[in-house]
């Protein structure tokens, strides 16, 4: 649903170690029909309203994969860096991200692929397999992105609890904490008036250092794509500092993506 996440991988681009590139908008995808519900009534009401605002359960449940394009600006490395990207995501464990940009007059291309228990990063002409810690971290970010799509949250594998109301920008928002064994908690906030998701909060970890940070993703400018609404303006903050500002274009829902999309780059 959004530009998500600060990936653990920090590639060398023009001599600068960059983060925040890869899961720019991995949260845009939805998955699976919702099973029967038995849980907190207030949480159910919040999620029901969100599903309705996003297009309705039948529309959302049909979205099992998606592709899209985007542009973004990366902050925090001195001069802002603008780049473009193409995403293909089939949750909860398959994604391919191709990014291109320029740093100090030098062009770069970066491809990141996660395919279940395997992952690779290709920087220009060099491909490397993700080590265990880096793969775990990328999969955790992909999981958080999947959670943000709302529809999977009705599954009984999730422990859902209400959060205190909060303000997100100028909006009054209601929140839901999503817990699942083996994953970090994700806090989701929804516009109290419209029901649309407006913010996601989770913890990130740098596998190189082990340091944890707090990531906040803000969703704005929802537009209709084939009967479902998706945010097209996304801002990422890490420890309350803006790191990525992005725009989504050309979003296309898919029933299924071929496995070859997620092959080693």
C-alpha cells in the first residue's frame, strides 16, 4: 500500500552507502480472501471500514500480486538523490525491485529480489546472494508491507488489538496493533472519517550493526486503480527524520506473476 521500509542492504552508489531504496512501495499489494472473524469488535469495525474504503472485500481479495512504477527522493546523504523504480510484488515472500538514478554524475542501477528463502542484490553488473541476516531483514520488511494491505489482518494467525486514537497530520486516526509470532509488531492507523490507512509504524534493524530504529510510513493522495484505492504519495520517516518522499504511478493489479520474475538477476 505504500512506499515501505528502510532495507537493511546499504549498497555503494557513487561511493555513498545508501539505505531506504528497495522497499519503496512494497506495501501496495494485497493478498487472499478474508476468513471468518472472531476478535475485538472495535478492531473489526475499523478494519471493515478500511476494507470498504479501499474498494470492498471482493475487489481486494482478487489482488494477489501487483506491478507499479514510482519516483522518489532520498534524503539524509547530503544532496537529495532522485531515482525511479519498477516493482513486482507477490506477497508474502516474493518481490523484485529495479531502481535507477544518478549520484554525482554517475548513473546506477540496482536490482533486489526476494524469493522465499533466497534473495539477491545486483548493483550495476555485479550480483550477490543475500546472507542470512540480510535476507531475514528484507523478508521482515516485506511482511510488514503485506500487513499494511489490511485484508490479511482478518486471519486468525494475527493478534490484533486497538491502539489509542492519535493525530496523523491534520487527521484524527484510530489504530490497530498487529502481532504475529516470529515477526515484529506493526501499528496501523486509519483516518477516523474515511477509514483509509494513513500511517504505519514498525521497528527496523540494520543487520550490519544490529541497531534498531522506528520507521513511520505516511500514506496520502489515494487514487482509484481498477476499483481499488491506493495511496500515490508516500513519505517515510526513520526516527522522526524524513528519509524518502515518493510517488506511485502505473499501478496494475495482477492475479499472478510468473516465477521467472523472481529469478536470480
